[in-house]
C-alpha cells in the first residue's frame, strides 16, 4: 500500500470514529485569538460606578472624603486649577458627581494630573483621599459618567465585566504601556539630573512636576523612544534602547503570530502631521532593540489600524493589540467618551463579523486611571504598583454571559492569559503570580 493510500485510509478511519474519540481543544485551548483593545485614562468608578452588581459607587458611601493641604475634608470640591474656572460650579459637594451636566458624552473635558509619584501621594496609603488636592483638575477627579446605552456598557451587560482589575503600575500611560508588554519598568541609568529632580510650588509646597526617572535610574513618566518615530517637540533626553524581553519576543520564539495595530501608525512612521493626536509613547515596542527601524520584527508586527481590517479577512494573528489614536481613545482633553465608544464598536463589529470570532477572546481595558478617583484601595504590590482600579470587559463566545467577575486582576493578567494559552514563560515575577482572566470564561457552554 502506498504512503498516499495509507494516509487516505487513516483519514477515513478518523472520520468514522465517534466524536468522543477525536481530540478536540479544551479549556483555554479553544481560544485561537486573543485581542486587547487598550483605551485611555479612566478609573473604574468614573465609568462603571453605577453598573448593576459591580463594586461601584453604592459601596463608596463610607469612603474617606477628599482632604485639603492640612488633611481636613473639603467643605466643597476645589475648583479646577488649570485656568478653566467655569467648567465646574464652586459649590459641588465633597463626593462623587455626574459629569454629564458639565460635559456630555460627546464632549471633551479638561485633562487631569496622572503621574507616577503624585499618584502614590493621591492614594495616600489606600485612603484614596488626596486625588483632588494633588490634581490640576481639582474636583473633577470625583466625576463619573453613566454609560448606559453605550457600546461599552452593552458589552459589559452581555458578556463579562471585571470589577477588581487594577492598572499594573502607578502613574500614566508611558509606564503602563510598558507593563502591558514586558511587565517591567524601563531602565535609564545615565539619565540627566533634570529628569530626576522634583519641583514644588513655593507658595503651597505642592509638587508642580513629577520626575521622569527615579533616583536609581528607572523611567517612570513619559520619555520619548530612542528610535523613531518620536515626538519632535520632546525629543531631548530620549530613553536609551531597551533590551528586556517582551510578550512579542515570547510569542515569536514559539512561532505564534501577533501584531500591534495602532491608528495613525503609518502616518507617524512617514512623518506626516495629522490631527489625530498620535501618541508616540503609546507604541511601546519601538522602545526595544528588536523593533528598530528596518528590522524584520517591526515590519512583521507593528501595523496600522487599516491593516487590522485587512487581516481579519483571512490572516488575523493569534494575538493582537489595538491602540486607537488620541482623538478616539477616551483620553480627557482630546477625546470624548462617545468617540472612543464608536471606535471600539467598529473594531469589535469587524471581529464579530469575521471567521475568527467563534474562537476569539477580546479584552477591552484601559492603560491607567487618568487622575480619576476610585473608592477601592489597590492591593499590596511592589514599588511599581498596582495602581488604581480600571475597567476591563471580556467579550467572547466563551465569556460568561451577563457576569461581573470579582477576581483580583491587574494589567499583567492579560500577559498571564496569553502565557497560559500559548505555553509561554512569564516575563517577570508579577505576571508569574497574576490571575490570568480565566474567571471570565466558561468553556462548556
């Protein structure tokens, strides 16, 4: 019997076996694609504080009040200190309030302070009572939205909302994007002195900056990458090339396909100026040696949003990250809630309409708190975090339906999910110990 006939005979024999005798994927192995949609700068309470059955604002009645410079509770929330004196009334009660009367879901509102050291001061040992005192946005830190009827709200209602999910690191977007891909803090041992110095307001002694680099040489606030593209307006003292292992490296080692899709990437690489507020520090892989310009890894894995839709037609990677542009990422100051909501829906609709959907898990989450208050104290961690609680929604045919997952997670739980699914080694001690989002799934449904 020839080899071809033997192969045909074995194939036919397999088809005749009962279904129970065939090897079918089980558990996490049923997930063939993991997609991460990474939005910007909102705490859990600021967006899902009124979500039914979640640990939200209804549980915050006994939370410590915001305090002033002397540690005394404010009688009313402080005004915004960035010159926009008319945005909020001066008589707001010292408690959470709905932002919608002052900035609707389709409007923008002022940005808020969100930096590494100041964030830890705002948390104040878990009391979470110095957010307003240490923010340029004053009382806005206590604001929230009711997202009822939005796409994000509807996904949370239909699938799984994680209400105990924390940003991996204290502070802002730069550091938390790094923790999303490497569970690490970038190194800058030879940083100039000006990047390590504190500056205080002589009149109030409040910090008016927040050093970009720790005294022992770790980059914790926004610094532009060594490799282009980078923001030409902030191109001095760029971060040295980084060599730590990333989740991309781990995936490539196992020949697992992956991509980071960013809206505006092609324009940024070409040096074309647009009005989309492309944030160079939101592209974390360009900080690493393996993704230098003209490298094969950059060409294969760093792509524009348009390529995402093209790849969904038949070449969609096993792991995908999607980063909206600044106009559509929900970042206060230049993106409205609804602009980002429509962007997320466009991407999720495209995935659900593709052949990849039956075996896909989508994680919609945020990089960090954006300066907004949350009533839940972060869990005990290390010198880097975790920081404030942020929203996370798991959208998948395998996600528990209409479920609120109270399991403790942080951003490195996304890494752990990817590592558990594809048999990858952890990147650091944090993702090694993290819960891997399995509490959001039910594979026998």
